[in-house]
C-alpha cells in the first residue's frame, strides 16, 4: 500500500530491546509482527525505521582512507580532537559514507544490510516486504561515539598496565562522550520522526531502539506525537554493564557525585573483558550481562587491586600478544582465586547454547 494514499491519523510505535545478538532480535520479532498485523487489519501502511549511529567505520579505517585518497597522514588525536581536521577530513569522510549508505538502502532496500547480529530482523523485513527508512545520524553524535570508543580503548590499555587512576579518567571521559552522543542523536531522531509524519501523516511508524534510549517516547508525546512504547524484556540493573547503568541514570537527569560515579565504573573493564569471552555464546545480551555481573560483583576492592597488579606484571613481561589475551588472563586469574564455580567456568569455556 502506498503510504501517501493513506488518510488516517498515524502512530509511532517504539519497541525497546537489546540488539547485541541475534537472540535479542528474535525476542522482538513477535511484537513487531503483532503491530504489523494490527496495521493490516486497519488497512494502514507501515514504515519501519532502522536505527544507526553513523557509518560503521573505525578510526583505523578512516586514517587509511585519508592516507590513500588524500595523501594525508593524521593521528587519531588530530582526527578526533583537532577542530580543523574534524571540520575537514573527518566530516567529509562521515558525509560520504553516510550518504552512500542511505542511498543504497533507498535504492536496494534491506538486501544491502550486512549486520549479522540483525540477521533475524533483516530476514523478517524481506519476508514481509516492509518499507524501510534509515535513521540519519548527526555528524556530532557520530563524533562523540568515536571519541567514546577511543577513550575506552586508551583506558583499557592503561588498565592492563595496572594504571588504575589513568584508566578511570579515560572511562569517565567516555561516559560524557557517550551521554552527549545519546542526547544529540535522540534530539535529531525526534525531528526525523516529526518530518516523516509530515510526509506520511497516516502511517504506522515503527522502530526498534536500545534500552538506553528509554524515555524518548515520552518526549515525543509532549510534542503531540501519538506514541506507543513496548518493552521486550524487563530491564534490570544486572542486565546492564556498570558503564551503561551510570549512563542510564545520568540520561534520566540524576545528579551523581564524582565519587559514586568512580565506584560504579571501577569494575567496568573487568566486566567488558569477561563479556568478550562470551561473544559467541548463543544467549541474549541481557542473560550474558547477568552472568558476568554475577561474577564481577563478588570481586571486592582488595581482589580488584590484586588483579590489576597481576595484569600489570603480564603486560610488563610482554605476555600479551593477541587482543584476547587480557580477557583470558582475567578468566585464568578468577579460576586460580577460586572465584568461579563450576557452572560459571562452563560459561566461559563453552560457546554452546545455555
């Protein structure tokens, strides 16, 4: 059905769900199908909005692109924090790649999408022949995400060297960058929705959005948009990383003292290193987080300091040669300390369904 020919009032349906694994999307699909069927019964058109935070380019890829295309060799610091290069090289790369991505989706539909984690959703869209629209992420939000990723990278490098203070400083910066990215992106997304309703006033506009965006439907309601929010699963503290818990509270406007922020973040790197060992485990993101939080929360401050010293010793000895080595070292240390029970050990040595 052509959206332009529908003349009833539209509605915006926001499905909040994790999207770090195919299992997360599988949980969301029954809700999506229910909404589509409802729209069909009312002879209403459907437009599915796919979220994206900008071109999936790493800083290394951007630097290679600049070096190859423009014979311009820039450091990561220059690219991400030097205003001259941000407004020149980086913005240009962003625009070229985002424009290309949006045009490809408009021209060829879902067939050009390659995100393996979203495979169930992509197959669902293809099966139902849904019309899709790609979120247009602002350059500023994408820049904040890039700064956040680089800050985490620098922080974890210091963490495995045993530099507790330095790693926490970078982690605190990453929280601020991520928070700015969320706010910038959500403000632009609300304008995006408003623009779509201007063009397609009668459509069912549907989107799947991560739980850290929770509350955006209320802001849209304040602007007069008819909205419906669906939560796929219960979001509890133990389904988030320490970093995400802090970001979520700050996003809601909570005032959190610096000392409490640091206390929350102290175990973030341990959490992320252990999560990386579960990357291939066939369970939902929320269950993985619960598994890892169960372990991490048992590590007291004395043990955390001992782990830092252990990682520092291995780093100094040149033991870490591959990206996964620090995560394996954390696991080995936990086993040696007797921190993991038999069931927990099986989580990390098996990639089969649990």
